[in-house]
């Protein structure tokens, strides 16, 4: 069925791809529309159960069944959501202490898209449910690769030399300018570039699975 749909576009088994002008236009417009559809599914997902907790905008990066099949349909949109952002087998762990857990967001506390020209703060509460360590990594929203900010710093984690608060919590900062006296906790972003973070728990423990550990929204700073 899929090959039958591709044939009018000049894509046919055993034949060279030589689309005419009409076919080229269809293919180019289709690629652009497909990219926008994938962006919508990745960054503005409306699936039930996509939120980690109802009190914040952090979302699961995978909602599909490992088989990629539901009872009555193949999980096409769920696949797109998953594969557009990141793919690793460890993401699907349901065993405390093993694998990794990924949470993502593309918006701040107010629901506005994260803007590389603005400054933000993420408060990581104490006692994150991670047997090994936690990390937060910044990606370019258009390419989904590590942000190329010229510093080589796209990640902060409990393994790095970061400043902790008295209660063991950590404040991570994002933006084009470093906060005063908190450079160790700062990930530079680029004006004119949208970005999104992935918050990872390596060896997630029960606090993640039962959702008893909160992860607040990213807050814009004055």
C-alpha cells in the first residue's frame, strides 16, 4: 500500500528517482509539512497521559507501547513523537534502579516557547529519584542536537561541579547571560534559537514511577 502511494511521486522499486517538476514540488512541500507535523507531535503533544504530573509541563518522551502497536491500530503519531526527539532502549524501563527516564518540555511555566534570548531558572528539588545521577541537557529545537553555544557546555548534572542549596536542591540557569555568582549552574543559550531540555534520571527509583517527586516548571527570570 505504501509503495502504491509512492509510485505517483516517482518512487518505484527498480527504477531511478527522476521526479519531474510537479513531483519535485509535491515532495518538497510534503517534506516541509511532515517536519512541521513531527514538531507539533514532539513539542505540543495532546495525547492523554503525556504529562509526568499535572502540576507542571514536563512530559514523557515516549507514550507508545514497545511493540508500537495498540489494540486496534499501529501507533504512528506515537512513533513520530518518540523518534523525532531521541531514541534509546533504556528510555522504556519500568524497573526501578535500571535504565533511564527522560522528561521533556518546550515551554516555560507560562506556556511560552523557550526562547534562547531570554533567561530562565529550573529548580531541581532535593533527593531526585535517581540511583546513579540526574542531568539536564539543552538541545536546539530545530535540529534536536546539542545546542551549539560555542562553550561546549550543554549539560548540567549531579556529577558536575555545581552549586547546591542548603537543602540539597539545585538551581540550573539557562540564557544568553550568566547569573551573578552562579556560572557553575549555567547553560548558555543563543538569541534567535528555540531550545528544549531533556531531564534525565539514570537508574530511576520509585519516586519517579509513583510520581511522588515533583519537577517544577522552568521559570522565566526578570
